[in-house]
C-alpha cells in the first residue's frame, strides 16, 4: 500500500519530534499513528503496551479476528483500512444495545454483556482468532467486559482501552492495567474513537505487510 506523500512527510516529522522512544517496530508504528491522528506528541508517556500485545494483535488479525468497536464513529474510521488490507469484519457494539439504558447501567455496558458471548462463541466455532476489542468512549463497556473475563469468559485477543473523559475513565484504565489481559492502553483522561481507530489501523497495515 503506497502512502500519500503528505502522510510520509508527517511521519518523518513525527519521528523527529519523538526522538528515540525505545519502542519496538510495531509499538512505534502504533505511537506514530496516534500522534498523527491527534497532533499530540505528548501522548508518548501515556501509551502503554502489555508484553507482545502488538504482535498478538497482528497474529489475531491475520487469523480472521473480528474488530469490535464501542462506537459507530470508531467503526467508520476502521472500516476503510480493514477493507483495504485484510478484509477484517468490523462490528459496532451498539448493534447489541437496548433502546434505553437499563436502570443503574448504560446502553454500552448492556450491549457488551450481549455482544461478547455471541462474538467469542462465533470465533470459537469458526476457528477464527478471538476478536480485538476497541474501547474509545465507554468506560462502562470496558468494565463490563472485564467483569465477564473475570467470571471466566474468553478474553479478547487484544483489548485497546482508550476511553476518553473524566467519570469512570481513569478507574477503568487502572483496572485494565491490573487485569493481565493483552492490551494497548492510553493512561489518564485522554482517548477517543479517533485514537483507538488509529491504533488498530496501524496494526492492520502491519498485518497486511506480514501476511
């Protein structure tokens, strides 16, 4: 896939701004895409990877993993790259959401409670890799998935946890950090649909190159 000259020059400038990061090649590509999408080189110290998470994501994507996003915006940002690279299926959590928020919960959490058992079972029955999960907006969905895994459900191949905001967001990220799951995480209050999409788009490009 040939890159546009503006993108190539942007990455060159980003690398100059970042300097030596100490990251591996896959992790560096994810960081560069995040900085390119946000215009913020200050994301570097906030970006955290569990050991081997990027390699695991690439392996899962080449193994047919579905990409599950928590918002339509993230799904829309991932779908074109997925189509141009591996043809990965992109699903949005809100396809499972109830019309109204359940009492004491959120539509996103209720949707995750429905979606994850269905998608993980489908992956098991088809022999595909378990889905990658992207959370850029809904900390309650992240918490609900962590609840399921803690109760014995399948873990996602990789969980990209970058919900944005102030209420429940830092807490959900701290819980993700302590979970032991394969993960790519953005600490603090920053995040969003554009950033989770940028992360998985970098991994899709890497997976296509490795395929």
